[in-house]
């Protein structure tokens, strides 16, 4: 954790690989390298597809289903800031993978 309210993480998405998760944390992602697409499905069921390349930044609201797909033949790298420490301190953290 960076502080009592913010944390950071780096994610490597292997070539042609998709990951899926759902958490009570909010995320701001920044693409460091690579290209891909993130599919965000909000708790209300609204689905948004976000195409990204290096230097793009996008946000994902809490408890949204998130799927990252790498469109590159090389690994892609995303950096994320999240509110996990705050959510944990409130006792509200939940995850589905």
C-alpha cells in the first residue's frame, strides 16, 4: 500500500491472454507498454469496451467485472492505482476471480 487510502500494482498480460476479475475496489489503469482491450461490465450490466495502447489511461468503477485482453504478440503491461487500503479498512473488500 502507498498510503492508508491508495495502493498501486503492476499487471503483465501475456500475449493473447485474457484475465477476468471483479472487486469492490476502484481502479485507474495506465498502459505502460503493449496494446489491448478491456471489457468493463458494471454492476448494473452496462458493458463498455476500452481499446488501449501505450500511454493510455482509463478508470474502472468498483464491483465491475473486468477482462483485459492483450492484442499484441508480446506481453502488455498495465499499472494501476486503486483504493484497496480504504476498502479493506472499512471491511468491505470482496473479490471474484
